[in-house]
């Protein structure tokens, strides 16, 4: 998800383009000047806000997209100001709708803490600061994200419908793309017989694992048998994986994702591909230790039935409808707002029907004339 820059939430009407703040620690007239590049009703976007968005985009462009979709940083950069204006409009709408994010913020922060395996919120705070973000800025960004998501869900998503006829039509048109090989999704509980400390050679390379002693193997087998007994007594596989597994996916309940035929050892392949979804194996000896495998899903080869993929199709159609619907909604918000953009900057989401700032020239006493700014034409 794109991280929005922190925006200033209130300004004095009539402030100039260059907003100066006098330093209290200096006896001289030293000022820090911040350039305002856009006004959205009573809120502003500064050059610093846009710069932070550019830096974030550059950081994201250096990371591979997990979806594999191509991304053009230059194309995205031209929409950065548009995105900042979008956020301001959604935040202002959230305030109008009296949408609160306080409770959700506490829950989201706790979820992030758990994902980081942090014991206290202070650890999450330190992690944010290590990325160069103050704790207050981090929380405000997260709160802004929650509010905008709520507004979008209520004002846009809540009005999008996906009919059964659309789902059936999509399924019929994309059947060939859905064809798949036979595969199983598995989870594991691994009771390791290996020394968890990495062994390095003199050249710094990892050495081959040492052969465990018979005592270590026996102790691991006894532990695996204990876990297996707990499963037979009704224990939940995911919970037991989190508690006992030495595998790298223990925190995920042991989930190992999908495996096609030919990707496992012959012995394991014969074992797991003969199992139905929900079944689990007895402890199996491997090079890593003793492992209990559970088949969480067993997909047959060919085109899946509609019932199996209906939810994913519905979500895909929904998201296809969401993008244009959201753009239309944001265009309407623009038309109902007063937006002023500094010369040289462009809002790529601008509507030709937006209310433009009004400037009038009023004569004052004497021969001089001065400009009086009305509505939100304040630059």
C-alpha cells in the first residue's frame, strides 16, 4: 500500500504562498520557508509533502513488486500530487461523515506489533524511528489510511454490486486461464534434529549439518509422537505448529503453500498425494528431523469448478469496478471543493467542472489599487 505523506491539517485563510516560521532560538530574523503548492478547501499540500512522496516512490521502485505487475515510476510520479489531493479530499469527507479511526488505530498497531513479534509497543516505535519516521507521524499516517479506507468502503465500495451472471460470464470466458496441474497445499510440524546454531567453515560458508546422535534423534521422535497424540486427541494443527514446530513457518501455523507433483521426494509425494484435504500423516523421518504433514487442500488437475473459484472471481470483478468508480467519486469531490494549484504543478485528476478561485481588484483610498482575494484564491 502506498504510504501517504503527513499533511498539515489546518491553515489560516489568507496565508501567502511562502509560509514562514520564525525560529524562537534566534534573535535575528531567521525563517524557515515552506512552499505551499496546493490548497484543498482549508487544507494545504506543501513542497515537502510532495518531496516525501517522491522519496517513498523511489524507495518502492527499488523493491520488486510482489504481484509481478510492471510498474513505471515516471508514470506514477506524475500522479503523486493527484494522490495527495485525493487523500485530503477523502480525509475531509471522513471528517464530514464523522468517521473515527481511534479504536481501529489501536487494533492495527497491535496487529503490526504481533507481526513484528515485538513484545511491547515501544519496540514498534523504535522500528518506526529506525526508518526515519517519528512515532507521531507513523501513527498519523496509519490513522489517515484507516479513515480513507473507511470512506472508500462506505461511499464507493458499498455501492458496487457483482451479479451471479457476471461471475458466470467471467468464468466461461477465462476457463482456459484457470487450468491447473494437480497440487496439494500442506502444513508441517517439524521437530528438528539439527543444531539450530549455524555452523561456518573457515571461509565463512555454511558447513554441512552434522549427523545427529542417536540420543538426539530419539528425543526428537518422542517429541513428535507427543505432538501426534495431541493431534489425535483433537488438538488444532495450526496451534500445535506454533507451539512445537522448529520449521521456518511455525508462526504461520506451519503453512508451506502449494506443491505440484515432481517437486517433493518420491516417498513424500506418494504419501501426501494419497491424502485428502484435512488429513495429516504420522511422524516421518527426514534429513531435518521428524515431520508431521497435513494436507490443507488437494486440487485435482484441470479446470476448477465454479464453486471453488467463485469468491476469487467476485473479488476480481469487484476490484475492476472499484477503480473507475473511485476515480468518479474523487472527481465529484473535486467539483464540490475549492482547489487551487500553484503554477507549474498539475493535478492529473482535475475536473474541468471544478470551482475556480475568484480574484477581484478593489480600489482603495488614493490612486493605488490592491487585490482582494475571495473564496479560496489565496495564492
